[in-house]
């Protein structure tokens, strides 16, 4: 089992940047594929990005491709989401999630058994 804690959210102007972090407790962090999701008010939770257990495979939602970068540091049990060129429509609560399947690249939230508490990102226009 793994516990996830996100940090790094905040208020930023459009065009700005933020870096989200998610630190995991527990063992064998490299056995988990890690995803980032977000949920805006009144909307369903949506996929943002995923990275495989080794970090060698990455996938992004089209809406963030070219602006966001997901990475992980298995020595630190951490996954990151670097967000550049932020837009007001990126405003949401951002969640990191883990699934015990290092090679998976799931975009569906139901595939992830472990979730953090979320961190708020607000982008002002």
C-alpha cells in the first residue's frame, strides 16, 4: 500500500508556471505507474499525465501536451508535474494517483487504487 501527498499548488497568473510534487510512502515505488489528474468545479475528474514505473514511458492529455512535463525520481519516491504557460482553464484541484502496475499507462481514473488529497491550482486571467 502507498500513501500520496501532493504539494506545490497555488495562485498564478496566466502564462506563469507551477511545479507540483507528490511524495509517496511505502516500498517499491518503482512498481507503481503514477498519474496526475485534475478536477475543476462542476466537471468530472480528467486525466492529465502518466509516467511508467521506470520513467521511460510518458503520456499526456492533448490539452496539456507541450506545456506540462511529468517526471519521477524513484530514489526520492516522488513524481512531479511541471506546468508552464498556464491558462485559466487549467484551474482545478490536481491529484496524483498510483497503480501497482509499472508498465501501465492508464488514462482512466478507475485504474488507480491510491490517491492523494489534492492540491489547488488557480490560474487568473
